[in-house]
């Protein structure tokens, strides 16, 4: 099957069926991903079925109707090729979205996708999380921050929670070691103004590899000392 059929089937099997516009946009996104992947490293996954399941539906697994309300402001920290942020934007168009990545050429790709798909309300930002989270227009301005495959949760919390307003949430897309990471991140979350981590297990169509969405709610402001300077969170996790 071609990508269009694969993504429709995978999304329906997961319980997040796609309409015609969403399918068209995701197919265009896939085409651009494969085209740009020939000149820069965006993904090792290129098979239509695997892209549909491991990139698209995996991204959709972060959709939470209790959090995604009209006009929600969200940031995807370390978005890479746009997962999960762009997929969630296509699925829930009323979201205001910032895509943040530290590599300029990936940001150029994201800008090309946003332009080609005619998406509004998306800002692509080149920068490191440790620096962007200190900027007035980004710090504690978002209802939701999400992140996928960026760092262990104790480190990721320092990268992401400073962006989240009190009352907002971090959604981290995690693999098989999520429970271990949750325990490890409890101290960091508390220091940064977050709740104890909770999780929702995820089973992607045809896979059984122990994925989960880990959620941390923001219950008080992040102290001004955080995030620490670039590189420190990785070297010295809280």
C-alpha cells in the first residue's frame, strides 16, 4: 500500500481516524520528508507503513482531548523533523504551535513543510531550549510542551517545564524504560515546579514495544535559576 492508505489504516486502527484534509496534508508531509531526507539526515525510517505507525500515529498518541482545547498554545521542544508537533497541528489545526530545534537546517525543512501545507499559527524557531526558555515571550507562556526522543526525563524536564505556564502540562513521548525514567525524574520535576510524573501506556498498531506518554503538570513557577546554561542539564541532571 502507498503511504496515504497506510496512514489512514494505522490511524483508524489506533482510534484517531483522519479526514481527507488531514490525510492529504500528512501525505504531502511524508513526500517532503523523503525528499529532504536525501540531502540531510531527518529519519532512518522511510518505509510507508513504518512512517505511518512509528512517526505519525506515535505522534498522535500524545493527543489528549482534556488538554487540547481551541486556541491552545503549544511548543515542541527539540522537534527534529516535526514529530510530534507538526502531526498534532495537522490533526488539531486550532492549536498555536512553536517548533523549536537547535539545528538550522532542520528548521529550514520545517519552514518548507509549513509553507507547502499552508499551515497557519506555526512558528519555527532555531535555538537551544536552555536559551529560548529564558526569553520573555517563551518562558511560562505555553499550555502544553511536548517532546519526543530528546533526553531522559530528568533532563527533559529542565529543558521543557520552564516553557509551561502554571496549570499547563508537559507531555513526553517515551519508550520501554519510561517507568525507570519517571522515578529518576521525581526530584527534578519538584525542583522545576512540576507534579510527580504520571503515565499512559501506548500500543501502536502492530507493535508491542512498551511506549507511554509521560505527563508532568506545572503546579508552581520554575525558579529563575533554571534552565541552567547550555550543556549543564545533560552533564549534571537534577
